[in-house]
């Protein structure tokens, strides 16, 4: 559900070229897209099409060769060091295929991690993390360790961690890749529901079934946008 026609993510003639010796390998070739506030967008395409590269550039996890990424109107290439780190922590939430939970921290502590980086007091961290875990149906799992959870539960913890800092944008790289089809639908539905509060979600996926939940589907091939589909 798009709440307003506000552009949250804009890429402008975006190139990413990897070099090996004298050889150059273009992963992205002039990608220009716009994604609106509250949209659930999917980036799809065959392996090697540039999906994860595009997500990493939007997430400021890799450097741009040419072009620009604008997040909430801010050109990310202009930010460096602490400024970029602070912007990333306040603006972005990340969800990965492999969950990336810290194995020696319990569920509540894993979700609190981004709040520690934001210097939120301990009592407020506990309250905020607990509340969001309860919203995702994990209220009885707060003291469990990651290895005591199912794959779907671990991914819900990862989503809670991505949401706890109130980001305007969540980037999810194959978030259902390690899940069975039923659990994948549950996780995708959670991401869809996040958008109703005005958060934008961009998801890289090979699972075309879950793209039925998306507002926008961006098809990449050989580093270029092959087509875009906007659906209700």
C-alpha cells in the first residue's frame, strides 16, 4: 500500500564496474529506478543479472562507479565515514538470507543490537525490542538462543532487528531463500505488512510466487532494467 507519492529510493544512471587486472566487468549498466514510500518492491532476474549489486549500492554497502543513489533525496556518494554510518543506522534496515543472528546472544539481545549503536538506554532498548518481537509473534521466544529457533522464527527475529530503529527503508536479500514455501509466504507477508506503516521494502528474490505480494517488480538482466511491472 503506497501511502504517498514520495520517492524514497532513486538511482540515476547507476553503474558498477568491477576490475580484475586490466579487465573490467560491468555488473550494472546505467540503472535508473524510482521506488516510492510504502512500496513493497522486488528485484528479480537470473543469477549474475546484478540484483544483489543493486541492493548493495542502494544500501551504501558498496561504492558507486558512476551515477548516483538518492535515499530520501540525499545523494549517498557525498557522505563518508561517520556521517555515512550514522545515516545508514538511522535510515536502513537489512534482512539477509542467512539471518546473520549472533549465536551467543538471545533473541531479545539480537534485536537490541542496532539500538546499542544508537546509544539508546538499556531499559528503552528492552522495551522497544520486546514490543516489536511481540508484534511478530515471538513474545514467548525472547530468551531463546538462535539455534533453538526454526528457520522461519530466525528470519522473523532478523526482520525485528531490521525494524527496531524505525528505518524508512528495509533491504532484504533473498529473505525466503532458506525457507520452505509455506514459511516463505509468511515471511513475505510480514514484509508486506511492514509497508502499511509507510516503510519501503526492497527485496531481491528468485521466488516469483512471493512477488505477487509486491507493488513493484523490477526485472534485471545483464546489469540493465529489462522491464518494470507495477501492480496493486
